C-alpha cells in the first residue's frame, strides 16, 4: 500500500518548511497565554512566546480532542484513503488516544479508509525524528505496512536528552518539587532529563553549571548510540529560544562523532510551556533510551 499520507501533531516541533516539503499533515495543539488562545502553528505568536515566558507569563496547554482529530482525519481522507498517524507520547498527553478513538470512528464511517495510529512515546523533535525516519522510508518506496512495522519496532531507539535552565518551569509543570527547585537554583544544579520507555519525562541526574549540562547531552549520546551509530546520518536539536547553545551542542557532536547534518528548530509552546526558555534537547538513534 504505497499510496498513503503521513500525519503528525505540532508537538513534533517540525519546521513548517519541512512539513510542506514532505507533504505531512500536522494537527495543531493549542495553548493559552495572557488570556489569548493560539494554535501552535501561529508563527508570529510563537516568536513572542519565550519573551512572555521570560516576563513570567504562565501558559496553559491542551491536547487534541477526539472531535478535532476526527475532523483532521476526514480532511486528509479527501486526498487519500490510507493514513499513518505518528502521535505525541501517551505518557505526556491524551492526544494519541484521541487519534485512536477518532480513527475507529472515521473508519466505521468510510469502509475504504485505513488508518494506522502509532503512539510515538516521544516528544518535540524526538517525535519529529521518528516522523522523519518514516518519511525517508516512504520516499524510498516503502509501503505503509513496512513503515508501521519499522516504527513500532524502533520507536524506543529514538533517544531524547535535554536540559533546562530554569527549574521553576519544571516545578510549575509538576515535574519537580518546590524545595528541589529552590535548592537546585541556589546551588546552580542543572537537570539532565530524558523521555523513558513509557514516554514519560524522567530526570536522569543533575550536574552543576550550564556548560556541564550541555556536555552531558553529548555524553549521553556517546553512552547510548551503540550499534546505531551508523544510523545517525542526521541529528535533531530543539531549543527554547537559544540557538547559540543549540549550535554549541551540535559542534560538540561533530567533534566527537563527525556528524554534521543537523536539523534545528525551536521547541514549540506545548513542550516549551513546561520546560521553559533556554531548554536544549538532543535527539538521535540509540540502543536504548
């Protein structure tokens, strides 16, 4: 079944140019900031997002609901009856479940429709990297069943390594206790986090100082790549409005591993609301997370 379209949601943090170039349908999650609700694909609003966070505005986010998911699937079915959806981690959002409910409903309405919904167990450009792998296979001629099988078998080989600069955002998002945030800030602790096999945000360890935390991301890559080293022809790096630190990590990756092909993109509001400004995240293929 080679005639199919790939869908994802805005939590994948893929650039609009990439989505357009590869004909990917992206469903936008919404966020509310200073009383105004935005789509994640509102680029003008996104440019102001981190400025407002730095000014202490507090956003809220919402998942894609089943009705929105169903409407988006019906829209895509006007073009193609076969759809592969790679959705935001079920460990962080109900968006994937909404797509599963919607897919069942839509396939009951249209007997010709065939919709596969994959729980990426990933976030930000980790989800984006999984989409990219599926896109590469599709553009090389693979059919939808082959791609679904590969993605399901390899999604836990998408490694996330990231660090945040302001612990208070993790505290506000319920990822850190107030005491840990206060004490950590006082002694300049920087957490090194990842997304685990259940698709949940987990703290691996803490280091002191920003530069050490950035080096720690590349250290984690060295520890976990293993036999997937040759599969990392490209790495993805997302950032909370701090391209300089993102490029620093990319330079370290190039020095250590010779990998120079990098896709950069800002972390969107869905993830950025909880991680905060200056977050840096590195995504690659590895033996384990």
